[in-house]
C-alpha cells in the first residue's frame, strides 16, 4: 500500500514539474491554460459530489453534511492558530496553508478506501459526500483570513489610521462570491438536481478525463512550486513539523466525529478521520491561486504533497484505523 500509493501519475507529474525547473528546462504552459485547468477541476469535483448527494438517504446525509461543514471550518482555524503562534508564518501564507488542511485529499481518501476493501472491512458511503462538502468551508475560511490579512496590511501601510472594526459583511460577501466557491457549489447543485440520464452524458467529462487534467495541473503547480522553493527553506522546519502534527490533530478529531457523533463503523470512522487529517492538492490549490495570489505555492503544495500526503498514506491510515478500532471496539 505504501510506495505504490505514492507512485501514481498525478503525483509523479508534480515531481516532474519540480525536476523540470531544477534542471532549468524551458518547459512552460501557455498563458491562461493554468486557470482553465483550475476551472475544470472545480467543476468536475462539484459534479461528482452532487451525483453522490442525489442518491443519499436524506436524514443521515444531512447529519453527515453538517459535521463535514463543522470540520471544514474548525480544522483550518486550528491550523491557522498553530501557524500564527509567535508569528512563525505570515498571515497570507498561513491563510492559504490552513485552507488546504481544512479541505481534503481525494487521493488519500481513495487510498484509505482501497485499504478497507483489500482488508474486507465494511465502511459507509456517506464520507464520499463529506469529502466534497468539506472543500467549500475551508476555501471560505482561507479567503476570509486572507481578506482580513489584506485589511491589516493596508492599515499598517496607512500608518495605523482607519477603523479597526472588521467588516464581516463585506468579507463574507467576498468569500462567498469568490469564483472558485461559486463554481464548486454550483456544480454540486447541478450534479444533485440533474437526472441520472443527463449526468451519464457528462460522465466522460467529469470522470474519464479527470486524472489526465489533474496530471497537467500538478505538472504546472510543480513548476510553480520549484520557482519558489528557496523561500520554503526559510521556514522549512516549522512547516514540515506542521505537516505532520496537523494531520494527527485532524485525524483524532475525525475519529471522534465519525464514531461518536455519526455512529459510523470502524471503516466509516477511518474515512472521516482521513478526511479531517488530509490536505487538499486538487480543489484548494486552484482556489488559493485565484483568491490568494500573495501566498507562496511552494509552501502549501510542498506541504500537502511532499509531507502530509506520504505521512497519511504510510502512517496515518494504519494509525487512525488502530485508534478507531480501539475507540469503538
């Protein structure tokens, strides 16, 4: 499960992008293509989540969605406080990083599903809905924190003048109307209300080409991360420690939510733990790249893909399964 889970095309294309810049290759993407890839990924993820939502049992689905939203808001706030402790990481980068940790990694989730199925362990399907729902709250929190940081920076540049009250209405409007949030939520609604026959016609768009587009997206992000890798070295120890500690905190919270609040089985609880422990490298990077361009992609991409993803695959899944088994059993 360990090495094979990491050696998948999408992750390897990210590594290829880093390698291309390391050897100073002239490889580059045409102008505008990166944004187009980001838009596609957000639409496809939303459509998948909407289709799952349409087939779910209403009562438990609502309960699962509620706790997914709570996790999506809670974990990035915890992460932000950890990163901002003693001002170790600046506000903009802390906002972008923690948005990834409030969101989820589909690759880690699917690895956990494969682990359960290979072991013959039953699991509920509702965490699939939770996986999509958790993308949006984390993005909103990240954009809110970034907007507050911009306001703080502007006040400093203005010599501390102006009103210190936080314009929550304006900040919420900015976050909720952000293009990435509108697209992700809108696609999920479309996937939920469209007829199964109509959804079948867009299946090739939302599923069959998804991994290929993801490979292109991560290739581009690998090159972008490599361009700023020198900046990562300045705070590398702090971020690597965060990339290991934060998944453990999130995973323990997820076990409590899955076992106690949702009454899931050991398998379902493991999946909730993995959702809370993982860091997004699909939906949130394009959202942060569009909404928080001041943040350094080498921070959040290297953390999500280079630290947290392999930690969760090699250590997190068996660790959280053992804890869930002990807690429930």
